[in-house]
C-alpha cells in the first residue's frame, strides 16, 4: 500500500509504479467512491472505455451528421403528427 499526501488544492499524486501497473494515461478519467467512513475506492475507466470511438466511421461517414439527420427526420414526423392531431 502506498501513502500519498493531499495537497492544498485537494490533489493527490498516484505513485509511478501504480500508474505503470494500471497503464494509466494523462487526462484519463477515474471513478471515486466512498466505501466506508475512511475508505475511498478509485477505479480506472470501465472495461468498455478502451472501445470508445472504435466504430467511428462505421456508417460510412460522419456519425454526428448521421445522428443530426435522424433527429431532423424524427422532428419532421413529429410536427406532421401534431398537425394531424389538431
């Protein structure tokens, strides 16, 4: 178990050996959870985090553009339904 010091800005430094073992990267998100009165649990990202972005371009182009088009289409249909209900 490593001992770290809480800085004046409430920051800690994760020891180098632990960072290497966990293959941590700068800017990586961590999850922190209170387990008991004096116990914190810090976890690196979920098992799925390494796959984020792996399907980029799977639709043959810009995924954001594709989603915008679907939302626009949905809104158009919703407007037509609202007009029919009047």
